[in-house]
C-alpha cells in the first residue's frame, strides 16, 4: 500500500469525473507568483494554502491557511517552504480555490477481505469522527460494480433526502470507479461539499492509498508516493522504487540509519524472518530489502549496489528459503556483479558476507558465490540443509 499526496489524489479523482477545486502544487513563492499571472482563478477568488506533505494536524501546526488573496497565498508559501516538522521538511504547498458551501458530507471506498465497501455519511469534516455511527456501508463483491439503486438506498439510509440522494449516489459510484480502475486500496473524500454556485458535489480533501505494485499498469502515474516512515525517501530508495515499477518480479529497499547488519534476502517472508532474527540477537539493522518473483539480474545487481553502499556495515545477510521458481543462479549472478562493482569502488572493506539459499539451479549459484573467495571476498556460503537463520547466528556471533 502506498500513500499518494492530496494533489495527485485529486488528479486521479478528476480523471474519473469527480469535481475537485482548481489547484496547483508549488515548490516556491516565485513559482506561485508566476502561475498567478497566468490563471484567473488564482487572482480573482479566495484561496487555501496547505503544506503538501504526509503530515497530520496540519491546521494545528499552522500549515493550513484559508481565505487568502493571491498575495497572502504567496506569503504563506514563503512561510511554509523549508519548515521542519519532526523529520519532514516542507518542500511543497498545494494552493486551491475556496469553494463556498454550507453543508459537509463524507464518502469513502475501501478494500475488505471479500471485496470492497462504499461508506457514506451526511456529516463530514471533523464531525464525522465523533458521529461514526452515522456512516452507512454498501458491500460490493470482488469483480462486481455497485448497482445504482443500491447506492441510492445506502445514501437514503445515511440521511440524505430529495435531489441529494441521486447526487450523492452518483458521487459514490464515480468514487468507486476511480477506486477500481486505479488499483486503489482506500479512497476517502472528507469533506464532500455542495458548491453554492452550481449545486455540484465537490471533493475538498482526499486520502488516497494505492497498490504500489500495480504502477506498471498505470503509465500516467507520474507522481511519487508519499514516504511512509515520517521522512522523505532517500535518493537510493527512489532509484530502487523506479526499477521496481518497471520489472517483472520485485526489488525493495529502505535505509535504516545507524545499523551495522545489511539485509539482502529473497522474498518478503524471508526478509521479515531474517530481520526478526537479527533484532532478536541484539543486532542493528542497516536496511530493509528483498528481491522476489524472479526479477531480472540487472535489477538485483542495482539493489546489491545500494546495500553495499550502506555506511558502517559489518555483515551482509544474503538469505532465502527454497525458491519455487526464482532462478538462484541468475539472481546470484546479479548479486555477484553488484558485489564486484562495490569492491572495485572501494566498498566492502571489513564486511563479511553470509549466504544461504536453495531453489532452481542452486548448485551453480552457490558455487559461483563460493568462488568469490578467490577474488578476495570475505564470504561464507551455505545450502538448503543449513537452517534458515543459522547464518544470522554465525554473523552476529562472529562480531
């Protein structure tokens, strides 16, 4: 699951016919000033400025300002850009038009085990949190589309009356269409408001969570996902994410500052298993990583180079269970090339490599790993008959 910031989230909703305010995302006051000269809506109406970051309680932090003129919005951008909140530095501000309204509503779509749920309420904003019993739900089975009559029924159950019933049912249907077509796992609009000028329902704020692994199906996803760790993604992390979005299979990489044990495991399960074993023995992880689904050797090579570049590491764990279809020799070829490049760049000094793996062509792959000893690598290699986490015991016991 990957979080998308408000601007791209609004863009996806607009793509599927949902009304959203005019908005721009800027990185400087100068950029907004130039946009203001070219866009009448920025010059003529009241504006809202919000820090465009994955931050909670933005209003309390002074990172949301409403009812602004263009001049005041430029000053707000200048004030917000560069502000440090915890580990996050504000680098973007979203400027949107104010939408005059009197009532606020709520609508969301989320994944559940058996399918999806559409949620609606005739209250919105902060009010919905204290009135959650007013939220009504419509279940939609996997592979099915919501029936409009069912949407109208749940909207009526939620307390909507008159022409609002059809309008809210239409809004919920469009939100589901966006959810379904964009490989979303959660979409929330809070609040939904009725625009006074034309009576249309408008999404004023959005929470968007997408399936990051589906990015290859969406060439128009030209936005970055929001960092999930209370900080911006590093350059190395973004480079691996870019590779992951283009390949068959998967490569993942997250840096953990201050650790001395680097991870290069095969498979999501093995990555968690090995990480738990390191922590249980008092080790300090330097990263999270994994490769799975038989990725190309060049992608594994790139991942290996990032792992080898981690500062202060003493051990690299290259582990995995017995693969079903991942070609051990091929993926090990990528790892070996990554090791060689790192060594040629002066890295891996004082670093010991621990390998345990099984699967298709494991014999050839393990022999290629063992041959690295002849090239001056400090490496120990074990086959499928060595218990999975024994190499963690050996690595941390050898410290």
